[in-house]
C-alpha cells in the first residue's frame, strides 16, 4: 500500500510482496486501481468497524493541512510505502482486543512526525501520542493537539501512567524508541526505557485487573529514498555549510570530491580549536590531514573531545543518543545560569558537544566504503547543519533536495506476556533485555529493507565514489 495525501485508503493489487527480495511497485502513472473500503478493528466501544483509517478530528485535519504544506515545500515526502504483508501485521496487533505500544525510529526531526501521522491516519487513527507539556500552555495549540489525540507528557510516573492508560483503551500508543533524533537512516540506536517500561507496567496492571488481552510492542522502521538525482541540491547544501562555517568554497569540484573536501576541512577546523587550547593529541601534532588518514584523525579527535567533555562536566556513559542525552541535560542546566561563569561554561560545553556529535556521526561502517549513496550524503549534511547550529530556525525542517518516499517495514512484534513467561526473574529486572529485543527487531527491519530488491536498485542508481578512507570496503545495500 502506498500512503499519500489522499483521503481514501486503497489497495493496489499489483504491489508484489516477499521479504528477502521484496519489491514495492507503485501503480503505473495513469493506471487507476479500483478502491475498496477498508474495515478496521473497533475501538472506544464502537459497535461497527471504522470505515476509514483517516482521522477526522478537527485537530487532526489542522495538523494534516500544515504537514502537507511542509511536505510540499521542505521535507518533500511524496509517499509512505507499506507492503500488504506489513499492513496485515499492523491490523492484527493494533486493535481493540490488544494493548499495543507502537515504536518508530527518529532519523530526522519533523519528517518522522509526518510519517508517524500518515501511518496513524491509515492504520491506527485513534492512537495517542505525547508531546512535551510546555506545548500545551498555549490555548489554541493545546486545543488542536488534544483534538488530534496528542497528550501532554508530564514525565516521570505520571507520564508513564498516561501512556499505559492510552494503550489500555485498545487504540494504541505511539512513541519514539530512541527518544531523540539520530540523524541516521541505517542504524537504530539503543533505546530509552520508555517502550519497555510502559509494556511491563501494562502487563502488571492488566494481570492485577484480570485483563487477559495480548500486550504487544510493535516495532516499525523506515528509510527515506529519493526518487531521482539530487546532486544539484546536495551542492547547494554544501555551499551553504561552507559559507556558514567560514570554510573554503569548493564550488568547482565534483560532488564526491567536494563532499570529501568539506569533511576534511571541518576536521581541520576542529583540530585548530584544540590547538588553540593546547589540547591537540600528540598523535596529530605533525600530521597532514588527507583522504587516506581521515578516519584515523577522526578516531583520535573523537577520543580527545570525549576527554574534554568529561573534564568539563564529569564522566558520562552510554551509547549514541543516550550519551547525547546526558550532555543535553548538562547544557540545559548551564543555560539557566545567569552568572558569567555559567554562560562561559555553557558556550564551551556546547562547542565541544557539537564537535563530538559530528565526529560520532561519521561511522566508518557507512563512510569508509568504496561508494556512498546520495541518501548518506544528505543525512551527513543534515547532521552538520543541525549539530553546528547553522540553521536560522533550529527546528525548522530542512529543505530536501528532491522528492522522496518513506519505505516502511514492520519488525517482529514482541508479545510481552510471552516474554515474561519465558523468564524466571521479576519482569522489572529484565527491562534491558526487552529494550534490546525491540532494538534488534527494528534493526532487522531496516536491514530487511536494505536487502529488498527495489531499494537496492533505487539507491544504486545514484551512488558516487567515496574519496574518504584508506581501505574502503564495499557495503551492499
């Protein structure tokens, strides 16, 4: 099924399915497929199935309207593609007879929310979402959000109970597994406690109440893939970054050469910053940064910037987005201090954290390869713009260089009752294990998409040679 801006959900009989070599073929232009009405599981005590997946509330229509404007002008998500097999999985596990926690990835900011909303409109229209409670202080915005089933997240035990109550209504509760924006399409980061905590709490409460409904965590994953060549748009993004960061302009270079030169110049800038404070590692003092030693320099800088952060705010541990969360809390703390010392510490911490995030994002698994997809180039440029705060409005969606689709894959749903029954420990002592299962299911879904024939063909059409790295290896997509 292709989910787009249309208000009527339709089946496309000519979409082929299959897991390993799945093709998700859109209907040929001009070919009209007869639509038939979809029926869905009941919720909120309705005596008849819902006739459409489209949510009809005032708030939902307002959000859909503005989302459509942003999609046309900035994020450029033309379609959300879901196979019939995955559609059946969603319908089976999210209905009035189940308690479902729907988890989705977070590679981009506003774009992900658009995909969440489109999926919800079609497959779980009564599902609830949560947003920071501060958004609800404005009466008009609060009215719109509440009308669209968006609830204020008050955090702590109260927030946990709100989420469980929503899911127990039989309509589903949707949340971001990773808890923050990762900037990566191919990797699911270690999740925050949310989904596992909520599912275990729902299990304990339903057990006490004699409610025997199945409790599921339903993992979803997706990839953004451009419809055509976006080289001109990528060149514009690089020109913007070069200007904002006061880097040399390389407008005369080819796309792969300019991308490599941009990354090298950013690392040179970070080395200069450390040299000013006499913090540059000895291993880099006499080195001439080049394409071949790029990842060695990146690794040395990453270790040094972590050391600098630890010296400033104390040692922090965690993987990827969870580690970022620790530093973001420190930034928030220092941002509230009005003293000169507090402001100076905030500025230094922010500068170190920006560099650290950028270096973490340059995974060798992706960027030390013989070729790169244009999607990898774009997400790297997005991270640079966000991490170094180059955008005039921080949370304004970035202008995608061309139309693209979100290809969705539903991971293996986790039966929480079955999970609890298989272990001898108290469920609360198995939280990390449950979070790992969710992460694995989502990563498997991403890997499954990467193996699908259509995506491999689409992404291989516009691959570019990679100039970074000394021993690049081919990574099949």
